[in-house]
C-alpha cells in the first residue's frame, strides 16, 4: 500500500476524531459532533475513494455501533428500503438485455441511421447515450456503447483516441451523455432514488414517477441541447467519417431477425416501466404493489422463463457477479447518513449555523447546492454527490421553514453535471485511450455551461405554482 492510499484512508477517521474531540460539548452535544464527524469521514472517503464506495456506505452501521451516536436499530432499515428493492429488480431486468444481445441490437439499429458527418455522429452518440441512461445505469450505458464506438472507429481507421480527436470526441460524447441522462427518470440511477426517499419521508406519501419526469425532463432537454451545441464547437481532424454508417448497417444485418429471447427480455423490461409510470391509474386495484416493487416481480420471473442463458432468460450465476452491488449500498449509505444527521440533531444545528451566517436567500442557497453537487459529482460520482448533498438540503431548508422538495430536485440536477475528471462513467473513455488532460480541458467549459443552465432553470422552477401551493 503506497503512502498516498494510506493518507486517504487516515483522512476519514482523523476528521471524525477531530470533530468528536476538539469541538466543545457546550457548542455541540456528543451525538451532533459524532454525526458531523461521520459526515466528514464518509465525504472524505467517497471523494478520494481509498476503499470501495460500498465500503464507505457501511460506515454508519459501524460508527453508530461503536460510538452510540444514534441507535443502530434506526440505521439498519435504511440498507434494504423499497428503493433498494427497486434497484435490484431493475438491474436484473437490464442484465437480460446482455444475455440476449438486445442491448447491442438497439444500439446498432439506432446508429445505422446516423450520417457520416462529425456533427451527426456527435449528436447521435451523445443523445443516444443520454436517452439510454434515462432508464439504464450510467456505467452500463457507457460500457455498452463504448466497445461499439471503438469497433466503428477501427473500421474507419480512427481507432486511436490519443491520435484522432474525432475518436476522442465520440467517446467523450458517450460518457458525458450517459452522465447527464440519469436524472431524466427515477430509473436513471441511485442518486434519483436518494432524492425520492427524502421526498417520500417529507410528504408521507407514495411518490409517482410521472411527477419526476414532468419536472426533470424539461431541464434535461435544455441541458442536452446546450451540451450538443457546445460539442459541435469541439474541433476534430475530420469533418466526417466515411464508411461509419455502412459499418453499422452491416453489423446490424449480421444480427438477423430478432430472437424470441430478445423480444421476451424487451417486454420484461417495458411492461414494468409502463406499470411504474402509470401507477396512478391502477393503484386502487393493488394498493400494496407500488412502483418500487413492480420490477422485482418481473425480475424473479425472468429467472424462470426460457432464454439463451443456460436455457433461461437469466441465471443467478450470470447475474450475481454483474449486479451493481456497490450502487445499492451507496444509495443505502446515503439514506443512512441522512438518518444519522437527522436523528442526532445535527440537521437542526447545521441549519441554525446557516441561518446565522446571513445567507437566508433561498435562491442563493439553491445555487450553492447545485454548484456543490456538481463539484462533488466531478470528484466522486453522481450517487455520492447526491448522498452527501441531500441531507444538507433537507436540514437547511426545513430549518428556514422553506419547502425543501424543489431544492432536492435541483440539487439532483447538479449532482449529475460532471464532465471533468475520469471517475465513475467518465473513466471508461480514459481507459479506452482518451487523455485525462483532454477530458479536463474540454469538460471544464461544458460543465460551467451546464451549471449556468441549471441555475437558470432553478430560477424558473422555484416560481412554479406546484412548489408554492
């Protein structure tokens, strides 16, 4: 283990102990100091990643068990909420696309319609990855599309992203599109479910997925347009990729007709998606079968249906090593951290400190939340950014007697605006040969543009009647 890793590991517990031991009891009670220290510890490890993000997510259990900051009985239930069940079900269903080859078919069919011009290539790769990540995990989208892009680039003799800017720009388009598309629907990633968990806790009501799409999709469209226009300005050594469209058409024809297994895996995903988004229409028939539990029913069924994976649509042997276990625990860890901050009384004290600071303008706070979430997403991941930011949003805005829900939505937008560093999904193009310095150089301006667009949308959203009823 090198010195850098040792220093990163030590940073977390050192920050925890400093908060616990150096802050006088007269200023902060023990439980509050412990919660603040835990927040600093988890933030340090989620940002520097000296251990797996899932390991960091387990800290609330260990710290509360040893130091008694909050009763562990309040923490444990956060690790298997209905939102985690939703993620497990959706993850299994999307894995069936891999067993049947449906993911490749959809990608090739879409790309076979693309013209050879670089602007067309950039727009379709970016928009395609954005749309896919609305329903699929960001990393899954990046991992699916990048090999297809590399094969196409090899076919047109542009396979080296270090030498050809056209290749680098296409790979960045995939990673950046997958990065922002996640906030388009609740199914886009664990960061969205963190927000939904807080909203359900605040309202005491089941959350309807159509609400998310209605509020977030317009922002995603605005940001997507801004990104595409920016990427059109990125220079390439070629204005077109002759033969690219022919490659996709040829590869798509090789697949032949859609198999019965592919059709089955498609419907096994589409039906629960439709049920989840039309929950308001049929919830009276089966009140207990909420959107969170729709996917797990179809996921279990997929293990029993015929297919091309050991005779089944999917098997546990195939699914188990490929499932996003780290994502599940990161989501749960964010919820557990929020529970510790709330139950310890740290949220009330934190909010009071903000109030005493003189920053009492909700719009200024909203802008700060968006910027903070974007910064955290760049240096860690979208999930970690939302897990860290959301408890702060709820604590501060609730103490100011301001409805925190719109600020949660907008913080989630900020938590998906990450273009700079090769972490999370953005590590995929770097692994394929894109220079990290090139990503940083081109990512800085697009990140600034997206944050500005998010702030403009925030100004509009905070005046909507839905948030001021």
